[in-house]
């Protein structure tokens, strides 16, 4: 139940990000083209749909085989590949835009350079919590065995939110706040 609640929270928080930052009809809080806003909003909606599919998979016992087979996260592998491609593309752009001093060591920065960047990092923490809870959701008596692909998807999704938070700062012409040395 905790895992399902966290997955629902994850989807709801993505909805907040879409409503507050990516609606092209609202005041300009995120200074990018409306076409990019629409793309990001549509992509986040696809992610919410994947989360709903994971919730169906997690919430169905293997004891009812026919229902379980119907609710499996069968599109997980292709969705993971999409996330990996997006992360790779953003990381290439992000690394090209980062200053040389940051390129030399892993990025350790403090959230809060922009409201959207902070929200993306917050949604990443919710995603990571869902991942941890899903790892511990196995219950033999209830017939609950989370699919490995669900865990892999949530792991890559957390990576995507990190890459996107950095990418957002570049689109806003801002630098991440770095950890004091």
C-alpha cells in the first residue's frame, strides 16, 4: 500500500510540474518556447501513464494469474530504452554547456537555482522513494512479486529527472548552485 501511495504521489507531483510550469497559456514562469513546453508536458503525461501501468502491476497479486498477466508492465523495456536515449541526449548537451570546473568531477549542486529545477529534483526524490519501497514490497503470502522491469524503469526515471533538472537550467541560462568547496 505504501508503494502504491508513493507511485500515486509521484504521478500527482508530475501533474503539479505540468500545471505550474509547462502550460503555454499560463504566465511565463519557464522561459522557453511554447512548443518545448508542449513537448515536455506531453512527455510527462506519457511518464504518468507508465506510472499508472506500474501501479496496476504492483497492485495485482500473482495468485490470480489471468488478472496478473493482464496488468503486467509489458511495455517497460521499450520505455526504459526511451528514457536512456533521452538521458544520453540531455547529458551530451548538459556536459557541452557546463563550465570546465564542473566537468572534472561529478556534479554536486544544491537545488534551488530555479523553481522548475527544484521541483524536478523533488520529483526525483519521490521517484527514488517509490523505487526503494517497491524493492521491499515483496510479499509471498499475498502473491506480490514486483517485476524487475518496474524497478529498472523507476531507476531510469529518477536519472531522467536529474538530467532534466540540469537541462532546464541551461535552457534558462542559469548555472547550478554548486556545493561549497
